[in-house]
C-alpha cells in the first residue's frame, strides 16, 4: 500500500503542476555528497520525487564549497542539487541516527555514498534499514566495490580516470589528458539513476525492496569497453588521436579558412560523396591508400593533412554547404562561451530559471521530453533549509527540534 505521505505528495503534484510527474509518489532519502549520487537524485527530483538531502550541520555537502561562481554557490552544487530538500543531521550522534531510521520508514529509496563501510558502522547499513522498511530500495555507491583489495581506497573522479585507463586513452599521441568534465562521476550517477528506476519497477511486481550496489570503477569500465577490446585483441596500446577518432578516418575536427568543422564519415557511401562533392576529388575515393577505413586509418597522416589543406582554403559556410549537399554528417566546433546562445537551445526553449539562495540561475531542463514532464519551478536549497519542515512531518514539535539542535544532533 502507498503510505499517506506518498498519497499527499501525489495529490500536491496534481494540483500544483497540472499533471503528475512519473515519480511524484516517490520519496528519497539521500545521504549524499560530491557529484555522482547527487546527480542521480537530481534526476529523480526533476521527475517529481521528493528528495531529502541529508547534510552535515554547519558544513554541508563539501561540493557546496568547491567554488562560489554561481551567485555565491559552487558550479557543481548548483548543477546537481536543484529541486531537493536540504536537512542537516549529525550522523555520528545517536539521536541523529535515530532520525535517519525514522525517515527511512517513510521513504521508498535510500541512497548513500558516505565512504567505505561508514553506513554500516553508523548502524545505517542495508540490513538495518531494510529490516525497518522491507519495501525500501537501498543503494550504495562506492569507489571500487565493497570487496577486493581496493575496497577502502578513496575514489575521486580524476583518480579513477587514471586508474581505469581513461587518461591513457585520451589526449594526443605525445601527451595523455583527462576529460574536460567529471566523466566517472557522470557515468556512476547515470547508472545509479537507471538502477533505482529498475528497482522501483521491480517493486511494483514483487512488493519488496532491493539492495543495489554500484562502483564508480565498474561504471566507467563499462564505457571503456572499446579501448579494452582493442588492447586485448591486438596486443597493442590503444592509440591516442587528440580530437580525432582513434579508429575511424576521417572523423574529427578540420580547419577551414575561418573556423573548425567536425566531420563524421561512417561508411563508404559517405566517403565517396565527401570526395566527389566536398573535396571535388572523386578519384580520391578509389586511391588504394584510402579505399576503406582500415587503409585510411593506416595512412591517416597523409590523408588528414590533404583534407585539411583542401578545406583550409574554403570559408566555413562553403564547407558546410557542400557537406549538406553531400549528406555527410558534420557539426561546427564551438567554444563553450557560444553555448548559452546556441540557436538550437534558443529555438527549443531549453533554458529555464531555477531559484537559489543567491538569486535566479539559468539552467538547462531535464534532457528527456514528454508531455507533462515539466517539473515546474525548482530551487537550489540553502544548507538545512528544510530541516524543520521535514522533522515536523515526523511529528516532532518545535521544542523537540530546538532540543535536537542544542544537543548537536541536527
């Protein structure tokens, strides 16, 4: 049976949003910090879930202080914490732990990334919490998994990019590089989001909760399959190719007279049309050095130099016109400073305004579109902004909440 709190949340969604978001009846307790878990729970919040973010008193999620560039908040925190309720609880205080147990009784999902073994040491592990609430979906995100020689290692994005070979597979032949965004955290967050949705779907059939465990190492290694298969089946190091594709040619950015264009030639038909219409060199398609992708890959230096020599004499608009005529995939290589005014974002109204303690912030909407799936106005919470509200819902009086605060439990 759906609890009365979930029914109330559902009805509030109906009357305030005009339609019901897919997760409007779901309540999530998030013992979260940093990036991966908050990214997963932000997507849950975007789709209507009530996400209660538990933070340390006075300090909060350490991602709050990475920087202060977004109206006084950090870029990371603003990105992945909109639409949540922030409460402060001292997880080391016995009364703080009891509050978490009481909240877990009312929730559908509990997700945590407190550090190796921390939840169990606090008496907040999956066995204890699922005994309290058998319908609870309990999710743990770790760096390397709960077993094995690396189980107690600290695991931050850059460290895992190195450990999982991402850095070795990225960059130029002369110098490896990390990716420009937190790719390991994003991979972990998205698999966690998917896992929670799968567990909720399963619970509809079984009526029972589920314990889920995900490691950032396993998540990013799933994305490393192509480099792994390459080295395992060739015995050679995976080739770094800078901005261009490691295994497909031509595929990547090429200089024109006044800009840079990205080519993505996937098959022989596209290659022939590219040679005939864009380069105006139809015979190049049958040159034995470049007749198929394997040979183009083997002779990439001479081919890429020739393509760039040809395109560098032409303005970007003319290269784009020829590529359109040839029906060859391409895109402009843009600077990040151009993205806020990207014509596609403007035309599709992809920006929305999100409230924050420092004022309104423009942010991108949830990437999946469907009629009625607009979460409406959202807010990035101040530290502990919802502590009293959430504890009052547990039946605590103002005096009891004041006492917990004096004792250092919240």
